C-alpha cells in the first residue's frame, strides 16, 4: 500500500472520529438554538421524544455514538432541519474484479512503461488516489479502473475533480471491464465523457502497446 493510503481499519477509525466531530457540532447548534428560543432542556426533550438526560448528553456531546434519529428529532423540536452530504476525500476501496481489471491493463503496457498503484494526489491531507500512474515515456499519465459502471455521470464528476486537483494529470485513462453492461453504458453515455476523455480503446491501446504515452486522455475497455 502506498504511503498516504488508509487501510480498512484506518478508514473505519476516520469514520468514527468524523461522526464524533459532527455530533459535537450538532450538539452545540442544538444548545444555541434552545437558548435562543428560551426553552428549557426538559421542555425541548419532551418535544423531541427524548428524556431530559438524553437531551443534556446530546448538548454536551457525552453520547459516544448518538443516533441520527436523536439529532434530527432534537433539531425539529427547535425548528431546525438537519442535512447531510458526503464529499470525496479518499478513493473508494477496490474489490477483486477492479484489481484484476487494472492488472489486465498493466499487462498491455509495452516497455518502457511501468505502472505504480494507488498514487495519492499531491495535496496535504487529501486521501484520494489514482488507481495507477504510468511512467516511462515523458510525463506520467494516470489510470482509473471501473469493473462495473452504475452511474456514468458520477464517474465523470469524480474524474473531473481529481484531474482538476492534480496538476500532473494532464492525461487520464479510464479503464473499463469489457462486459455487455459496460458496453451498453458507454453506448448510451459516451458523449458525457467526450471532452474529458476523447480517445477510444483502439487509439489508447495502440499507444501503450508501443510503450508510448497516449496523446490524450481516453477510455479503454479490456
């Protein structure tokens, strides 16, 4: 595993710490809203369907892992509506089919091209990583693998964000498993990627088999 990439246990620990931080922030907001409204803890707790003791622990952040239901009910009691949104801060875990896909692409690389795995973005604290970085013919190019595309637009957005945030990534190759499902997805959504990944399989493979960096970004099915 490359430096900077979190293991499964480390990812879980990061999630626990993030939940703890969010609960503390929510507790502070609930307390401030209650005081601004001039409502006692007991009255607010009754409106939220909680005990006064539960309410006090929520405000103080003393509940190690508060339920989302508790936080939302407490907020509603004070006229607040909670919201939740995930933001990409790390690359997703890769399963066996995705790792096999990357291996198939790596075997297609002609000398002197060599691919390193799980290469982090050059941003302090950013846990995202490229699935691969290929060196050997001038500037490196970067590889992302998808064994089964469920949401083409989500893949496109993720690639755009990573390319935007990594000044090295002038060329990116999206590697897809050559399956009937992925072919149908690409037939329906190829133009979503056209400006970002203009080259198709033939052009990309022609270059890499000759040991050359592709002349532009592209999509390849293998």
